[in-house]
């Protein structure tokens, strides 16, 4: 996909996608977005990550077959109510069939980049939804250039849309160092097997919004946060932090679809992600573990392709993508930690 702009409408790029991956993503329409009482369906994200890592058709098909056994069928089709604004049902967990229909129709009538340009500013305000899996799944769909999967990913993000905190306009930025802000966070503990209760609790701690506003965000903020996430994950193997590394990549891949002339929308998107990042760190319970042995990139990629765990595969794929952008970063150490778990 090309970047969207007002002067030059974006279109889907020629698919850098194998026929095997395309067939498997076509089949994704038959599966629900979650299973097991609220776990995210990682099938399309992981298949795209495997393909990007270099997995062949046989590996893609074998991984999909093993993973699909736990999934549920997609719910019955429901038409979007005519005349309703597209954001009318944001955060409504039972609205996925409605949003599937809406985004499928929208993408049939407008270029994908134009749709993204229109919806991302509002969706970004709920970027933490489903433990970041809405934004992550959307970025994988964009990378695969698959319209059906993009419609379903956007629908997932819309139904799990979860704003955290709020702007604090009376607090002027005082630093450009996110790590300095994170050191001031109040830690929270929530007894839940899911990530979202902890994030919600962290974002309601008094002073959270003012502390978030103390960071001056700009185009370098998301890469800086990705570096911090990779460093923390390499040291801890923390499951919550894993999602920060993969979601930071998703943000970096999707932010260019926001109108580059709309500085307010870009700033609001970065600020919303920063608050979600802070809430994740506050609730993660990070503990430092003994170091793991370094491994060369070919070994890391090969091990990820053969791995069964969807989170490990996606983490290594994200590390590879960040390595290409920032060769001096701690990406290989993060990938090695994931594969040592």
C-alpha cells in the first residue's frame, strides 16, 4: 500500500503475498475473532508473520491446521444499519458482524489507503483494545495487502476499541525521554489472566494523565518506545512487554496512513499509544531474568518459522522488521529471549 494523502489517493500495492498465504487468509473469513473466553485469534497475524520470515507453503498450511482446531466459526452476517455513522458502535463487543459488513463495503468502494486515512485517527484513540491486537492485526493485514482480512481486522479493532486515559492540556511537556517518565509510574497489580484489566486500572491511577503529558512526543517517539520494549523484553521475557514490541511495529507501519498534513491527528495518535504503553508497563510486573545466549539472525528466523507459539513467531518477525529499520537496536536479544522461553 502507498501512503494516503489528500492530494494522491492511496491504493493497494501489488501483493507481495504467496498464493498459499492468500488462500489461507481468504479462509480466515470463516473464523471468529476470539476463542476460549476472550483470547485473540492470532491465525491471520501469525501466518503473515511466518510468510514474511520466509516460511514455505507447507509450513504455513501445517501451522494453520494445528491452530485452527481451537477456533470458533464466524458469526452469521449482519448488515450495517443504513445511515449510522461508522463510529456509532465503537467498543461494542457484539458488533463485529456489523463492522465486518461495513468495512467490507467501504473497501469495495474506496481505496484501502483512503479508508485508513479516514478511520485511523479515531481508532488510534482506542489503540489498547484487545491488548493491542486490533492495531496489530490491522498492520499485518496491510502488510499482506489482503482486503478481506483488512476489513475483519478493522472490525476487530472497532469492537474492542478501548481509550485509556485522556489528554492533559494543562500539563506542558517537560522531557523527551520516555524512560525517565516510566521510572515515575505507580505500579498496579490486578488478579486477572488477561492484560486489559491491568491496563484499565493503571490508566485510572491519580496523576496518570499528567505524567503522560509530560513527554513531548514526535516522529521519533514510537521507535524509541520500541527500543525500550525490546530492551525490557530481552531482560525479562515479560508477556505484556512482548505486546509492546509488536504493537510499536504496528504503529510505525500504520501512522503513515494518517494524513501527513494533519499534525493534530498524528500527535493524538502518538499520545494515545504512549498512554497505552505506560499503562502496560505499570501493570506488567516486570522482573529481570538471567541472560540468554545470543544467536545469529539466520538461526533466529529458522527457529521462529519452526515454532508452534504464535506470540513467539510474531515477536521474532517484529524484531526482524525493527532490525531492518534500526540495525543497532536490541532486536536480536529480544528475539533470542522469546525463543529461549
